[in-house]
């Protein structure tokens, strides 16, 4: 098995390459196929021909940005393209889950006051540039700069003490901020994503629907507001003991190392909240992926359920009509060739290509990164076990050795996580296991 230094370097290269491929597969194809030109020429919501709402914030550049996003994304929530709607459903779930767990890194004590801690800014950039470009770059930055990177060579060559206190302190987090993360994300992103699927004007006016879409476009703003308010007025009270000592940074000893008693409390507190967050994230991944996978596979095994109303399989695939081809696994989960140049005939077709490419890259990058974090933790626990068994001077150290590391039952768990939650489920599982190893 290659060393952690080698794996870390390979992961850095892979993430950079993923970002480059993402640019080519999303904006490149959108430009070459005429999707961007088609969007630029539009002045009303596609299909329904409803005028765009013009004012949301009163700030012209922001309002124009929202209008442009509405022109691009509206086909995904209109229902006219069922295949596209299923892609959007799967992508929204994987986006929510991967960012929910990856963004936690910004809350870790080791990343405070670093660029990685500006999670709201990164979230909004993902709406502007697109998620599949921002995500690999954020993960690249984490591997390059973060002390929470369990595969970092510096954490294996002297920075970490024999009992792993320093590395553990890096991964701990303020419990109130941590506890507020998932509820804030659910309120700012998941709720609007659910509400926007209700059709207008049957359930809401066109204006209301566009306002809901706007709140989704700028979800990073309400997300940060909800996170601050929930942490300050709800969870800060819950996670403050009578002595008022919880939720404060880990104390250090006279030698500069984390105080063991203070660290133990922080570890237990952090891990308890992380377990709930990871469980919520995995359940979200499972709900979205199981529905997507079931509908997609049903088009293969039960094609008679679908109405073959379009004239050809090619048109069915392009427009996402009510035929088995619209939900075919290849149409939902596999992107078109990176050299695809056929001109799009509708905004729904162009968005379909864009989202599938977006989903493919943004699913791949977190799995690579999370897998490396888990393997780094496994190697470090092995080093820790050796240190506890033999001591720095080669003598036997009293106390029970920490018998942790990779086991083949994990492979079964990981496959199960992938089947139920897709790639996002695998990323959640890897990070959950990592934190159990380091903080448990």
C-alpha cells in the first residue's frame, strides 16, 4: 500500500483534475451546445412563458443573478421534463448531504480563522460557479492546509503526541455551532428545495414560487443567519453546564499540549453531536437515492408502467418525456461525452446535461477525499497502537492498547452505504468512521 504522503499527493492531483473536468463538462458543454446562448436569449420562464419577477433584494446585480438562475433552473422544477426532474432530485440530495458533512470541517477547532471556516462564502460560490467546481477546490485546499487532514504527513512526523491529543483537539468543535449546523441547513436549503416542487399556480402564485426559488439561490445567507441564531439562542443554552465550561476551547497544559480531562469532555461532546448529524445526513441521502434508483430501475424492469408517448427513443432521452427512456439509469446517472457538441433544442435538454455532469464530479470528489481521511485515521490509529504497546523508549507501556483499524466488515458496511445512499452515503460513512476512530 502506498504511503500516506503518496496518497495525499495523488488525491491533490485528482481533485485538481476533477475541477478542470468539471469546468469542461458543465460550462464547456453548455457553451458548445448552445445552452448558454439559449438562456441568454430568454426573457420569460421557459414553457410556461411567465414573466420573470424583477426585484428581490433591490440590489440590481444580485436580482439579475437570481433571474438568470431562474431561467437556467426552472425546467428542473416545472415537471415538464420528468427525467430532468429525477436528475435534479438526486443531485439536490447528494449536494445537500456532501456539503452538510464536508462543511463540518470548517467548524473544527483546527480550522478556525482559516479560509476553510468561511463555509457560507463557499456555499454561495457553489451557486455562482457551480458546485462540482467549488467542491474539489475546497477539498484540495483542505488537504493542502488543514491540520484536520488525517492523511497529512506533518501529523505523522512529530506534530502528533503519542496519545494523539493534538490531532483529536483539531477535530473537536464548539458543540453549539456543531449542533446548529444540520437544522440551519435543513431550514435554508432542504425546506425550499421541497417547497419549490409544488406546481404554480395550483398551490402558489408564480411570484411566490419565484421567491422560494430565490431563497434557494441565495441559501447561504439564510443558512448563516439560522446557524448563528440557533447556536446563540438555542444550542448554546443546551450545551452549557452549570459551571459554564462547555462549549469553550480545550484547555492546554503547561507543556502546551491539550489538557486530557478537558479534551475528553470535548471529544465526547463533539462525537455525540456528530453522530446525530451524520445520521441525519445519511437518512437524507438514503431517501433521495432510493427513490431515484427505484424509479430509474423500474423503467428497465417494468417499462410498461410508462407511457411511450414520444415518437422516438432519442427524443424521449432528450426531452425527458413520459417514456421508459426518460428514467433510464444511463439517462439519470451517466453524463454525456465530454466532447458532446450536438445543439440543444430546449432549455430542459441543456440543463439535463449540465446537472448530470455536475452530479458526477461533485459525487466523485468527496468520496476520494473522505476515503483518504478514513484511511489516514486507520494508519494513525495503528501508529498510536504501536506507540502504546512499545513506548518511545521501546519499553512496554501500561494500559490497554487501542486495537482499532480496518476490518473487512467495513467493506460490507461501505457497500451497503453506497447502495442505500449512493456516493454521498459512502462519503458520510467514511467521515463517520474517521471521527469514531479519532474521537471515540
